[in-house]
């Protein structure tokens, strides 16, 4: 399985990250399903500009 690493910083724009999560998500549902998205950051919780939390 291929892995894609998505690096997120505090204050990231949710719509910028959604491009990757959407494409990889559709690959898992409708594609061959061989790609996994892994997100990470420097903290346990990462907060976007609109208070959307991502817990890697």
C-alpha cells in the first residue's frame, strides 16, 4: 500500500487539506484502494483557522 504524508501546521486552511483528503478518500472507495493518507503535525492536536481540529 502506498502512503501519502500530509504535513499540517497550526492555522492550516481546512479547504487546502480537504483537496488531499478528498482525492485519497475517493481512491479508497472508488479506485484501487492502494493509497493511505497519513497526517501529522508537531502537536497532538492541530487547529485550523476556523477551529477545525485534526488529531493525527
